[in-house]
């Protein structure tokens, strides 16, 4: 919805005064070396091709705790000055990043002298007669009777209290009734995300939509224009809202997949399972056997199931994997990302006699964060220390380089020590 406000402001900007003010505001919010990159543009920000690092993920490295307070006007400007360079060269890949919408919304407020909430009301909600829609950036003050829960049927549910303030990357609330040029990368390959909407092909039908999540809440919307069907799933639990919305869409719009002849069981296995390192992004990759003829690829907080096609290759609709000359090659089609990863040699197992190999403090000058590794033997623990405080991670598993899973984001981070 920030994209709709931005587009409306630009279309009515006859003398370019708003555009000039917007660029000035971006220079005030972001480091100058980022703004100096000619490929870093507003168009790339709304297409998630900017290369900005995600401030929401970095809050863990700055010491934020799950449920900790994050302020739009106090913490956000400090976060933007600590992004520490690009995640990738702008325009070369796609990676969903909350920093894009946060920066744009703060810049729009500076350029117009109005709050984002007022702009959304006057330029979108009121004209569209969305009577229940509003920007409520403070997640600690949700209107009754909204309550979000964490947990499962097996373990029970508990009410969760969020304390983050959103700045354009989320925070809009509306009732179910009110919710009712193709993007590409620099190399010309198609991208399926732009101006706040993802586009997929479901059984030959183009579907657009988006989703969102907060601890205790999940939502997703799909819209199939050809079928004149729109589905919105709003959940106050951690269930997969995209799966719910997709199930309803397929049945209501009759997007049933064509019957395929059952393949004979594939018992193929590969000899290159294990851990790998994406040296460009400093992220660990786990490759393991799944079901018959299947590999599980875990990377950047996501697990992909791929079918083994021969002893050195595996693929799915969104990812292609191959192994050659001792290296893993991965092509993630949605992000437009291609990279090679080297295998990680089994590390020396931690023991009481070699604690010093792993324990200590490790500083990242780039984002101004410190990682502390403590413990003994194979019981090692981590904590991130930054301007937002200090937060502990779950028990660490040594795989060569370290990684830890952050409860605040659910993503896995790691780099060589």
C-alpha cells in the first residue's frame, strides 16, 4: 500500500518538487556510499532488488530480544545507518527486505511533511471506502478483540505480546470485507515480485498476492483475475496462511492440477549430502536426503524439497542444484540468484580440552555487532550484542563455520569465525 501512495504522489508531482524532496530525504536516511550507487533506485526498492540488508533480521545481531520494543523514530534511523553495505549488487537479485518499505515510508513523510497514516487515509482508504482500514504502527496496541497466539495443538497456545513499531513495511489493519510492465532483473530474466505484489502461475492461471506475519498472526491474499476469485486468509496463530489461501483458491477457482501418471519409486541417492558454505553471502547450506529420490536443501531460513534427477543433479520448480568437481552449484529462480558453495570439512568436535577454538567474542565492524560464544565441551551457546541490547541464541551446533537460528526472525545466520 506504500507503493500505491508513492505512485499517486509521483503521478501528481508535475513540477518534480516531491521527487526532489524524496531523493533528499533518502540521502538523509541512508549512508552516502549506498546512495552513490547508480543502480540503487526507487524502482529497485519496490521490486525488492535494491540489495539493502533487512533491518528486521539485523535487529537480532544488534541485541534485540523476541518481543522487545523497536521504535520508528528512535531506533529505525540508527538501524539504517548501521546496514553496513549492500547484501548484493542492486538489480542483480531479489531478496524480500523490510528495509525497502521502511526507508521509503520515512522518506515520504520527510518529503511531504505528513504522516504515512494520514497519506494512506486521504489517498487510499477514504477514496476506496475502506472504512475499517488504518495504519496502526504500534503492535502493542492492537484493537480489541485481536489476540495473537504462538504454539500448536500438540503443545498448547499462549497469547503473544509484540512491541515493534512498523514504518511502512507493515502495520495496516483492515477487516476481511475491506480486503477484498513485468518486473525483471538486470540480465533480463523475469522476476515475480514488484510494487508490493508477488506473481505466480497456478495450474496455468496467473495469480498475484502477498502475505505477512507477526508473532501470533499470519495473513495471505491471492487474486486470480482470470477466474475473478480473490482469497484472503487471516489467522491469529502460526499456521501457514499461504497454504490455507492456496487450498481455498484451488478449490473455489477450480485450479486443480492435471492428473499425472504416477512415477515409479525413485530410490536414487547422492553422495554429496552435508554442509556447504556460500562464500559470497557467508551463509551455511545443509543438504540431506528426504523422502525416496528427494533432497532437502536448507538455506537462508528456508527448506526446499528437490527431486534427484541423477547422481549429480536435483531440481524443483523454484531451485536447481548440481554437484561437480567438489562444489555445489545452486540456482534459486525466484530470487534470480546463482552461486557456488564449497563443502565444509567436518570440524574438530568441541570438547573440554579445545574450548578456545570456539569460545570468545567476535566483532562485526561492518554492522557494529558482537557475537559472544560461551560454554564448554559440546554445550556451546551464543549471544548477540548491539545497540538494541543483548540476546541469546539456542544451543550452537558446530558444523565448521558457526550458525545460529534466531527466534526473533526464524532465520539462520552464520559466517566463518
